[in-house]
C-alpha cells in the first residue's frame, strides 16, 4: 500500500510567499484604508448636504431617500478604488463588468424590493400626496405618517398603522381626500308625498347654514331628487374642510338640525310602509271584481269576469263525491 508523504518544504515555502506578499501589500492596504476613510467622510458630508437642501424645500422624505442613495454610491465607489489599489492587476473596467453581472443577479433576486424602492422614489419625486394627507388606497383609509423607500405608512382613524407597499400605491388608484381645501358631503332625506318640496328644501338649507363647520361658500343646497315608493327624496349637499374630523362632525350636526327643522314644521319623514288587503274567499262577493272589497275596477266595456263561488264549487264537488259512492255500492 502506497503511503502519502507530505511535502513540508513546499508547504512552508507557500506560507512564506504569502507572508512576503502580505508585507509587500501593507503600504497599498494602508493607502486603501485611508482612501476608504476619506470616502466614508465624503459620503457622510454629501448625505448631510442633500438632506439639508431637501429640508429647505420642504421635501424631508425625499431628502432622506436621496441622502441614503448618495451615501451608499460614494461608499461603493470608494470600495472599488480601494480594491484596485490593493490589487493593481484588477482594473476599474473589471470591477464595473463584475458589478454589471452582479446587478442583474441581484435584480432577479430582489425584484419586489427594487420595484417598491423605485416606486417610492417616483412617489417622492412626483408627490401625488404628502405626509399628513388623508388618503384611501387598497381599501385602507387614514393619514400618511411616512413615505419610505419600500412602503408608505398610514395611520387609520381608529388608531392602527397600515404598511402599504409603494408598488401597490403607484400602480393602483389612490384617493387623496385632503388634496383640496374643501370637500362636499351629501345626504338624501325623504319627505311625505303631500308635503311642499320648496318649503322642505328651504328649511333644510336654513338649518344646514347654521351648523358649525359648514362653509358658507359654496353655499348649501337642497335639490328635489326622486319620487320614491314611500315619499319624495330631497338631496341635501354642503361643503366643509377636507379632513375627516371636520367632515364627520359637520355631517352629524347637519342631520340633527335638518330633522328638528322638518319635524317642527310638521313635514312628514315617512318610513317604508306596505299595505296588505285580506278578504274571505268564501264570502258572496268572492271572484266578483265589481263588488270585492279590494276595489278592482269594472271593465269599461261591461264585460266583467263572472263571479266565482268557491263555496258553490266545493258543494258541487261533495255532491259529485256522494254520487260516485252510491254508484260503487250498487
């Protein structure tokens, strides 16, 4: 059996060459380390400068994202230069080529993260909404707390936080409730069929104008809107500040004031009702439309349906049954 012998001399020679190479590279390593420190401080300074410039323009969230990107780009550039100093055989072209291949692989691996990051940057640049706006997105409604590179954070009106990916916000419809200075609300109020529409509209508009939180311009209005089953509908519309608290508080005051005004004036606000008529199908008038209590009208030509007597029909059936029994007995 052959024995494996270790060539200790060759191993020691290898280690000695590595040590010699390390000591020869020490000056390059020291220069690369100093270069890294310089680029690190440059990155911090550039980040602070970008954040300060964005803050002056009121774009703090965009400043945070741009500062982070600038910082990491400068640090990556410093690392690439340090590698070329430590290993002179590696050229910047080789590093950029390797970075291009790596970026493709990273793009496939972190597709969703990069997609949300790009969407977040576009949202910050285009500003369809800002921090503090009240929005509706993906079935969630609340106040925007923060816009990050990956997601947008909103606080719902019941005190919960919702994290919505930026890609969803950028590709789906978003309702910005506080985009403008005014917001309109409306409510349909039903009055009785015999009540005066003009008087009801006047009373509702007057009551609405006196409610706290309702804007005088544009003025409230009440419009006859529909002839419904149980009454006539009037659509009451008014304007308030766009925030949720103002809308809700004014809404409750308008509904209460309108009800009290209509009730005090004796205007009916009917509930849905149904009328059901009953009759005894064995009575004499059953089947005679001219005499029945449900009020079926007579035909103009006088050709009314013949009365149908259920009692007589039952009596005839009984007679027929008895006749058949006698015939079977005989």
